[in-house]
C-alpha cells in the first residue's frame, strides 16, 4: 500500500530533551516536507526537501533540523525542544515539487513539550 | 503578501442542505489550487486540484470551481459522513510553495 508513515504518533517530552520524529514514504517520491498544524494558524511548512541531500527552510524553520540521506526517509529533529513546539506535525511527499503534483500526508505526530 | 483565506470558519448543515465553502487567495503566479479533507486526528486527504479560472471538478457530492480570485467547494445534499475540516491551499507565490488556508470545519447533522 502506498503510504507515508510517521513515528511516533504521540510523544510527550520535556524541555531540552532532543528528539527525532521519523517519516518514511514507499512511493519513490522526490519531494518531502514537514508541516506543523496549530489551532487558528493552520498548516505551516517547516522544512522541505526536493531530493536526496537537498533541503531548504519553509516558513517556520527555527528550532528544527532535517536530513535527507535516503530518498524514502526525512526525519525531523528537535535538538532542544521548547513548549512552543507543542503541536501536531505532518510529513508529506509528492512525486516532484511542482504545481502538477499532489502532496500525500502522513497520519500526524502529536507532540507535547512540558 | 501571499495569502489564502477560507470562509466560513465553521458551517453547520442539516443532512441534504446544500451549501458552499469559499477560498479566496492573493497569490502571485498561481500554479494550482488544491482542496483537501481532514478528519480529526488524521492527515489531510487530497480531493481536487484546479489549475485555471473556469475549471470545475466533481467527486460524488463535491464540486470545486475556480475563478481568478477565489475557489468554491460546493456540497450538494451532504450526508453526516461529509463532516470534516476542508482545507484549501494555493501553489505559487514568491516562494513557490504550498500556502494553506486555516480551513472550514463542516458539521452535517442527520
């Protein structure tokens, strides 16, 4: 089944404790992206990757890191999480970056930083 | 500034009561307008892409239309299972990325 998977689905952590949220897609997509979704603010892009070893900042990159060493994986790293990073996170992928391509979303990771 | 605005924020309908959701955009060089459906606690699910003014697409009880300034998602004779948040997103702008609206939460009562 073609899908985007994220792990963990739920995470409660404390301020300053490094964490990684994994994202994997099995569709051989070139483009991958991370979003956060907050009440009243909608979906905002954190980072995106056009292909392996190519990443770039989205609208709200502060406090986050990403890497793209393999085509299928795009982990999101929070080196020193803070309470304002409590949010619902979505990973998405599409065949290429471009207006013809639909983005397919993962199921989400709900992160709480205490 | 590139922007996507959806209205209303919330909409309550009776089963069978048709209505429309609005998505207005100010995005330079629009290359595509997307509609997604999002159920609580889940990721957005793709519905439609529209590329040019005048274009229409349909899927079951949903029809999406596009003008040069806005898009509408028309829901005909909705059912309770149509209850969800509907997201609009525009691709283009100065950054060349996907800009989302805040969504319209639709509730359909039996």
